[in-house]
C-alpha cells in the first residue's frame, strides 16, 4: 500500500529518502486518479524495500502541490536524492512507471 504523504511529512519521507521515490499527486474527485490508484498500490507492494511509493492528496496538501507546480492530476513525480528526476502527467501504463522506477534504482 502506498504511503500517505502530506505537507508535514513530505521532507522526511521524500527529500531525505535514501531510495528512489514515486509520488502520485491525486484527489478524491479525480476519475483518472482512481483509475491509476490500484497500479500505484501494486508498485508499492512490488518495490517494498527498494523504493518508496507515496500519494499526496492535492486538496489536503496544497503547499507541496504548489511547490512542485502540480496543475493537472494525476501527476507522478519521481525523486532521486530528494530531487525530481522524472515526471508523468495522466494515466500511464504500469510498465512505463516500472521502467522509470527501475532507471532510478
């Protein structure tokens, strides 16, 4: 299961991480976000111990969303050493997300 990331714990979970991080920016009302949610949770299980997979609810955490310029959702940001290394906007096949994660491992 993906970790819930908030404005308060973002720095600890993402910027201080010693592993690659995938953050899914989403909202409850977003249909495409609900479509990709099961894929994000599968990745969280499959990459456990190798990468951190988290979710940021943009309605509840506007500061992080604004800081990274998230204007469309779902947006997936890939971090390495606390820095954005890649970005995907929109529903994306699991294989593409896996390829981007694997490139950061």
